[in-house]
C-alpha cells in the first residue's frame, strides 16, 4: 500500500532522509520511533506530500506520490493525518470540524456528513460533545475529535505524528484506546509514538530511525527485548 524505494530528501544542503526503503502492506500497523530530529515527521509528511522527496520513488497503491500527473487532492483524501497539536479549527464546533472536509471535498450533503460525523464521534466516545467548541474540551477529547475528523473522510491510511505527546498523562490512555480499536479493525496505520504499550499490543513492526536512516525494523516484542543496533539500545535506555 505504501512503498518507499531508495527515497532521499534534502532540506537545502541538509540530508534529512537517507535511502529510505520501506514497504507497508494493507492493514499493517507500523510504529516509527527514534530520537528527535531523526526524520520521523518528515517521512510521514512525504506520504501525503506535505513534503516532497528529492529522489527515489514513493508510491501509494501504485500511484507515484511525486508524479506531476498524480491528483494530489485525490491522494490526500485517502490519507488521514493526526498531529501532536490536534489542529482543530477553534471557531468551529466539533461537528463542523468533522463535517467541513466531507462537505467541501467529498461533496456530501450536510445531513449525510453530520450522520457520518456522529457515527465516528460515537466511535471515539464523545457524541455528547458534537456542539461544543474545541476550547471546551480536554486535550484527550480534542485529539479524539481530530481522529474522528480523519476517519470521516473514510481514508485507507491513517498517519499519526506523536498523537499523545502533547497530552496530560491521564488522557493518553483514552486516545491510545481509540487507536488500538482502529488498528484491530484493520486500518493501515503509520504511527510515530514512543508509547511502548501501544506498540507491543497492536504494532506489526517497529521502525527505528536515526539521522535520517532506518536503522532497524523488527517485531515489537523482539525489538524491545533485544534491539540489534547499538543506537537503538541507547535510545531505549533513555526513554524507558
Ligand atoms: P523528527 O520528527 O524525527 O523529530 P523531523 O522530520 O521533524 O524529525 O526533522 C528532521 C530534521 O530536519 C531536523 O533536524 C529538523 O530540524 C529538520 N527540518 C525539519 N523540517 C525542516 C524544514 N522545513 N526545513 C529545514 N529543516 C527542517
Ligand atoms: Mg517529529
């Protein structure tokens, strides 16, 4: 479903992604970890072309992401993204936040979009917040709205960039629970997170990045018990 083949990316002279080779199958849950600045967010952002690659080949469902002929809106519609800082529209209600893209982009009617929005709000456990504004919600609730907003576009792929790292500790669990449920339903997910419990429970693979390279790929149990790379060991010893 997602394939990086010898992908490199530079920011000016800075080589941020180095010869990335990665193949993610439909329904796979891949957790990406690594030190700050190692290129995790950049790799994720290349998938929906929030960043473009410098060379190599990146394909989603056999469509080349950076090909001029690729319909970028079509591509993005199919890929949901959840950020560390939620990125909700502060002056719109929860329901409006979720329905805006389905109405504008998918041309759904307001009724249709609201019905879908309520379905996903039920799913993330906060249907009673439909008419609230983001500022009236806790961080954990706002992040669940952001997930519902992503799902309302019925994407094939969901990308998560440190979705719980801005949350107070007591709210992390409620967001991870929603993500675990999604993983178990078979969503293809790429998740940048250092939450080991989540990784162990639902990840098919852990990818360890350092200095723009994928240094190690392994099953979670294997990786956490016995990382092969010295830098991965060092990194784990710091975060655990
Ligand atoms: P991570 O998510 O692993 O912390 P990032 O992908 O955000 O890493 O960043 C990788 C490196 O690229 C960092 O050194 C960062 O400073 C640099 N970087 C990120 N975005 C840009 C940009 N738009 N322009 C120049 N350098 C950037
Ligand atoms: Mg990052």
